[in-house]
C-alpha cells in the first residue's frame, strides 16, 4: 500500500525546487475525463488533497465525461473566459488543439533545467504524441497500449497453449477459428476474437493493425496521411479476413460491448486497453491472460490514452502551479499507485523501481506485460482536424467490415477525404 507520509515527503522535496514564477497561485482548475462514477474521482480527490498539503495550492477537479465531452467542455469554458488551467485530453488531439490556439507549450509554461530533465525521463513511446514544431505540448499521464485479453479456459477447451498467445497474424486467425464455438443449431455462442470499429475507436484499432504491417499512418507534423499505402490496405484486409475465416463476427463490433462479451464468455479474445486490466481482474470469473498484439511477422502495438495539457488562459503563476501539479502526478510513487489502481502503464521507468509496484507485479505479473511492448509501439493517429480525419477513416473501415467496399477502395477513399481535409495545412 502506498505510504502517504512517504509520498508527501517525496513531493515536498520535488516541489521545493526553484519556482518558475515568483508569485504562486493559490488555486487552479483541472478537467479530467471520466464517463462514469466509481473509484477514479475518489483517487483524484485524494491526489488533490495531498498536493494541497504539500504545496498550499488548491486544485479544483472537474470530472467532465469522456474524452470528447471533456474536450468540448474545456473549449467552451476557455472561450467563455472561465477555462481550466490544465486538463487530461487525448494525446492524439495535440495537432487539433494547436490549431485552436488555446495551448501553452511546455516551453511557454517555463521549464527550467530540472524540468527539461524530468521531461526526458518519460518512456519515448509516450512522447510520440507530445512533440511538434520542435516543442513539447503535453505531459504523458494516463497512458496505455492496445493489448489482447484472452480467456485461458477457452484456450484450454480449444486445445491451445494457455501460456503462449499467438505472435503473428496467421497464428491469431488460426487460433480464433478454433476458439469460435457454435451450438447444435449452428449459432455462434462464442467468437474467437473481437476488435472495436465503432466511432471513436476504429482509428485506434486500425492504427495498431497498420503498425503490425510495419506502417505508420501519418507524418509527425500531422499534415499528411498514408492510408492508400499497400501496407495500410494489407492491414485492413487482415481485419476483414478474420470475419471471412469465421474467426470474428461480420460487421462492426462496439468498444462498450467488448468487455461484457469477454466477461460473459461470448468472446475468447478481445483487443482493448491496458486501462481495463484492473476492471477485468476484479470481475472475471475465469483465468485470463494479457498479451501484446500479434503482427504480420511479430508483435507490434499502438499507444493511446490521455496527456496533461496546459492552456494560454492561465497567467504565469497559474502555469507554474499547473506544472507543479503535473510533476506531482508523475512522481515515481504516485505513478506506481495510479498504475496499480487503474491498470494504466506508469509513464516513467522509475515507477517500476518502487517497492510498491515491484511487489504488486510479483503477485500479479500480468500488470507488467504491456510495458514490455513499448519498444514496438507507435503513436496514435494524430493530425490537424483530427476528428474529421477519424470520421473519414471510421466510415470507410466500417464499409469494408460490412462488405460494401474492398480494403483497397476503403483506403483510397479515406486518403482522398483526408487530403481534402488537410489541404490547407500542407506547406507549399
């Protein structure tokens, strides 16, 4: 269990560094995405109280719904002159947020030498969606990778090795076919594998598949996409082929249904976030495993989740206070605590050297599986006009999965629409 006294002592040491601004803000507001109630607001309320005890700065958290709702509320509040000083928003929204001209980069916030060293200490894969134009625009915090959860009882029943998850596309399809189960009337009672293709999630699933084919979907500047590349077409063809082979259902599977399907035994494998690990551990009535995504030739994955952003509406003292809070949230002991309580990956290697997280992993090794795949992870699809590009991709992926477009046509149509959306952002 995390020792509060130890945390406060560590916080005091970290936060005693020279102030970025002489004046200190006494209160800052913080938007955080949470779609439902449960323990996460209570966890954050605790962190805010600890921060105030260590610094005298009050943090007023606003739990503003899911990522999209939080983004909308933050923008509305900022335009109304009462916006947050910092917020957790999707890491992949970096370019779109830049375009709105509401962000303060870390350079604008005012990193000193110690702050720059701190930023260098995050896992490189989690910084992939933080850098643009030679600047840092966000701090990794609530981060995950896409992983596979698999029902070990179903594996055993199908004659598969419960300790050896498929590492290639061919192995995954073959295993998923064996795992698919039908009743006497031929009705499927358990699918081998399910992956989400609904609005808000199709792009994350597809980004992982593209990386599995050895392909990145966009440039770092967020001004170009590469959907009509042969490897992108190959990735979509594999996804569609799972249904053709009888390993996955026809059409679109929804993110919100994947976890219930898995827990109820209706899907033997689901592709989901590491942030779902603690929930599944609490509710699964069967042994399950966690594995990195397979790939065409070997495992590859994609990172996801939210970063901490800072806003221009904050004055220098408020920005300094917001930066202190971001550093506080990512201290090794607290990052370890956050990972244990949620399943998200701790964003700094030092967290995995803490006794609390070492002991936790020793008792629950699955908690450390996803971190091992960070070296083969890429950043999430991120462009200017991000939501419009996502919509174009989602519509065409769904058309392919529903059988109304070929993979090649779906990717060609996505590229045409993405080129139209991003035309004004390309440099002459």
